[in-house]
C-alpha cells in the first residue's frame, strides 16, 4: 500500500506549495510512490485520511489552531513546509503591535464606534509556528522551500531514513563558492548562524542572508557577535536582520528572560 500524503495551508502566500506544484515530472515520479489525497493547488478532491501531512503557513486564529490539532491527530507524520510553518516568517513581525494597530497601518483609521468586540479581526492572536502548537516531526525550511530539497526529504521518508537537512551555517556553502564576504563590502549578513542548504544563494548574488531557513541547532552566536563588532555593525542593523524571518527566536529569548526573572524573584522572596 502506498503512503497517503495531504497538503494543508494556513497564513502564507502559498509559494511553497507552488514550488511543489511546479515540480511537474519529478513530482509525478514521487507521486508514483505515494497517493496524494489533498492538495488544494492542484486537485479538487480532499480526504481526512492520510499518513503524512505537509503543512504550510503560520497559525494566527483560534480556528486555525483547532484545525491544526485535528490534522496532527489524523497524521502519522507532520511536516512543516517553509518559513511560515517553521518560524512564523515575516508576518510574525506584526506580533510587535496589536491587531488594531496593524489593521490601521494597512487599511487606514478604523471607523468611530467599531470596537474590538464588534470586529473579528481584533480577535486574532499572534502568529506562531506549528511547533508552538503541536509536535512537528520534520521541517523543510526556507522562503520559499527548495523544491529539490522537498523531493529529497520525501524520498528519505519513504525509505525510512532521516531527512537530510543540513545543520551547519550558510557561511560554509558561501566559502565553498569562493564568494567575497559581504561584510568586507559594508553589508550585514546572517550567514554565520543561518542554516545552510540553499547553497548560499543570496550572498552569491550580492544579497545579504536573512536566515529564511532559521538558525542551525547550536548557533555560534559569539562568533557572529565578533564579526559584527569587527565590522562595526549597529545594534539596529542587526536587529533588523534578526527580525525579518527569525522574530520567533527574539520572542523566545524574551520569554526565557521573563521566566528567569520570575524564578529569581521567587528565590529572593
Ligand atoms: S515560506 Fe515564504 S514562500 Fe513559503 S508560504 Fe511562507 S511566505 Fe510564501
Ligand atoms: S557572512 Fe555572509 S557573505 Fe560572509 S561568508 Fe558568511 S554567508 Fe558569505
Ligand atoms: S542565503 Fe539565507 S536568506 Fe538566502 S535562501 Fe539561504 S538561508 Fe535564506
């Protein structure tokens, strides 16, 4: 019996699913080894019975949280697809403001008389990644994902192997490509802590790496700090870089600090 695979999406641009839909012949080849039972971008049918759930998007509403929990319950394996599902992606930046403030920035001043109670938009809690709500078995990182990496992950899973996602920094790939380091030409780059696997595509074309694939499991943050100090990068510049795709880590660090402060307060009391 072929394993069944279903695709789902939450808050996202659906660009990661599009990468998979664009695989054409390769996806057909992979699809020969699995039964795709739900994939809104390419088929009308859908099913609640599946072995592998591939989920794109961040979670921001109670209704999404409930739906994700049902997907998790139905699936043997749950894969987070892309930076939205893995990290909360750029939309997570909106967590810094209230839903009302975000709405006013995008749509203009809210009419007099409209209260938080009368507009469901205001009910939206903050964006979160999938693993903050349910256990996630594997992550295919990136914004968007690398479609070849997707195929490799699926093939590994079908062979009962651990998916081959690199756990070393983008700098390794960048140096292998013999690129000129962007720091030496006055730019800022997250390469020292960002997870490789994209073949350092951004620095290779002169663009700063903004860590869309998240950080490696044990980021050498001191090495990054040393580089930033050496090149005189301002705290604001680095905070902008760290916020783009990886605001999740900033939120987690703040939460950890808060919890530590509360423990210390209890010990003193
Ligand atoms: S990770 Fe990027 S490309 Fe993929 S769905 Fe999210 S915003 Fe779109
Ligand atoms: S910091 Fe950026 S540009 Fe410099 S080596 Fe690392 S990835 Fe390449
Ligand atoms: S170089 Fe950085 S920002 Fe660019 S794709 Fe790779 S991880 Fe993402």
